[in-house]
C-alpha cells in the first residue's frame, strides 16, 4: 500500500469528522479509479494558515486492473 495525501477545501460551512472522512475516501477512490476497495484514512490534519484539511491515506496497490490485496 502506498501513502498518499489530498487537500480538502472547506467552503465556509462546518464539517464534522465523519464528513471529512467520507470526502477523503470518495476523493481517494475517484483519484485511484477504485469502484470498491479499502481506503484507509490514517490522519486528517487542519492547516489553519491555509484554512484547509489534509487527509493522509493508504490505498491498495493496483496492478493489471486488480488490487494486490485481492490476490
């Protein structure tokens, strides 16, 4: 599994941790082209100077159209 990061911009409305996790997982699936698969969000950090959240996550390695975890 590779460790990756993505930035989540908050548009003024308050978001709770569950919302941030859902956004991080959905964006990671879209970014890596997964329809399913396990996205493990390791950490969500708030960067106050930029007013953004950074999500660190692990996604399964994909080779030949199948995840390596699937065997």
